[in-house]
């Protein structure tokens, strides 16, 4: 992987030594559909700081790089920061370790932060000298229409919650590219273990607006039979494992599934999504270590959007974000601009090829920003400034950036835009109206689908619930069949 931030051999050597991710010089071409990539120094508007909240929300977070893989194969560190006596080696389990007469602790952080791969600049134009996995007109337009559809769906469902028509909702504002572009780079056979901001993956795979509405309204057509909170989608047909509210528990599940795919010799991988807050859970660390040791074909996609509800990333970790944690566990990693659909598509496309072809886990840290509130139960202006939110909404909007690119290619115009938004809004409102009319699942469905033969304590709970409904009917929904 070629990573060029400054035209300086010293900087390159330091980055190779600190990161140890991929070889940075003279990689041989690989036999794959991924283009060969070139280095180019960052100049002009491309060199702008990518800002994300931390101890200071306006401090530089990292620099974008316009560079890509020269090969999808990892290289070795060419330089060492240690002076070692190669004649004295300890043959330790796991690999030989050279001795050194100098006492030197590994630095807690490197001088250079890991750069962030991007394809499009802030004006939606390809960065000069860059190359990426080519996207056809059909795929590009579907990516864009799905991103617009996701934004429209979020807006209308959010309004429906505020009207009291559904109980809860979570939006994906500002993270549409991570959703849709990553899904576009996968295949239908890849199993997805989402968190709760990945409805765009389902949308790409063919989940209809009516199916989304049925789940949020918890009616009889909901695949979860109304037993989950809104936005906890799932689809066996689309290989999308049902969302769980618990944070990061899906990560070990994804690794186990990936290992199973490996044992069965399947041409597929597992993909799991999580936020920066999820990396503070033990499940994250266990999953990465498990995946690395077992060489499981799993892609970890972290949405580092700066905030775990109201907790900024500066209060979560002191390391250089999430990407550096991959190396510590022996997981190949990359940092990507999550607001750049083409960068996300290219990175996930390459990650999938490596995960399956080389039977290894891959970690992708997608830098983005949660423009919306954490959920309908949150007011994010209580812990971050309105100006900060506005800047991200306008200057780094992933939908606008992709639109500029497809317009530049002659694939989109204002008439297409107007027609798309009008049609999606009509379809969404129609889906909600239909979902509201469908009967709710019966009370009995609360107690099914776990045991083949319900145990006595579960039958007792059902009887007590029915007795309570009879005694206090005013405390229970009137539209739920008893």
C-alpha cells in the first residue's frame, strides 16, 4: 500500500517503521481486478485537515492521502527503530526475537498519524494522480439513489417518531456512504452483522421501504413479530443478522461465522459494523484477537464518527484512533474517508479480496461524523456545538460529494434529482400508511420461537401476562390481539 503524505524519504521511513501495515516501495503487481495505484503528494485543497471531535473539536485529526494499493499483498517493515545483535536470537514460541543491548521502550504514539485514504476531494472531483476500483454508471447511480433514499427514509421516520407514531428511531445522517458504498462492494453471499446504523446495507440488498416500515411499526408482517425495538432489522433471505441493542456483541459472532465459512471452503466472508464506542468493549478486543489467530475471513468496519453517544473519542482512547489497534492484534488495517463513497467502495472491495483470497481478517476505520442525534432520545447540541454539526453537514456531506462526481460524469442532472426525491417520499409515506393499518402480532408470539416445547416457567409467565391484561386492560395496547 502506497501511503504518501509528504515528499520526503524521512517521513516515509518513519511511517513504514511506525505503521508496519503494507510495503511502501516497489510492490509487484497482483493478479486481481483491483487497479494498480500510484503515489501523489497532497497539494492544494486535498491537503486540508480532516477534522473530527476530540479534545479539541477543531484540532487536526489526520491528513487524507490520495494513494492506493500497489498490491493487495502486505509487505514487511524495511527499517527498524532498534539496534539489534542479530547473532543473539531467542527462539521464542511464535517467532524468533533478536536481542538488543539498548533499553528502549516502544513509543505510546508515533509522530505521524496514520493517513486517511480518499478518492474524491471536497468538491467531489477525483484527486489528481489517483486511481481506484472503477465503478460503472449503473452501480454509481444505484449507490447515489440508495444514499438519497436512506436520507429521506431517516427524515420521515424521525418525523413519525416525533408525532408519536413509532416509539424510537436512529438515523444515519452523515454516514450514508459507509452504509451503501460498503454494501455495493460485497456480494449477496457475504453475511452481515450490523450494529444499528446500517440500514443502507439492507437497502442495497433489496429490503423494501415497506419492510422497513413493517419493522418500525412492529406489525404482523414484521419478520421479528413485533418483539424488537424499531430499527432492529433482520433478514434471513438477505444474509443480514438481526440487530442487537447490546454494543459490540455482534463482533465475536461475525468471527465465528467467518471461521465456519473458512472451514466449509465458501467463497464468502463475514462483515461486521460497529461504532468507535464499540471499541471500548471487551468483545472488540476478543474478536480481533480471535480473528487474527484463527485467520478468519472477516471484515471489521468501524464507523469512527467522533462520538459514542455523548462521549467524545478523546475520552475513549489515547491511541491514534482505531486503525492502529489492528496491528497490535495482527490484523491488516486501513483508515478511509467515510464521507467518500468511492473510497469506501474501493477499500471494501480490496478488503474482501484479501479476506477471502488470503484467509485473513481486515480492519477498516471509516472516519465520518454523526450529523444527526444519537437517537430520538438524544439532543446532541447539549454536548457539541451547533456550528460543528453545521460544518460537517455542509462541507463534508457524502451525498453531495458523490452527486458532484456523477454529475461531472454526465450521469445525473437536476431533473433526475427532483424525480428521485419526489418518488422516494411518496413511496415512504405510502409504506408508513400501509404499515399502520396492518394488525399487530398476537400476545402468544412473545413466547414462541425459542423452545421447541415451552418450559413450565415460560407457560406460567404467559398465563400471568394474560391475567394482568384482563385485570388492567387500560395499561396495554388495545390493538394487540390477546
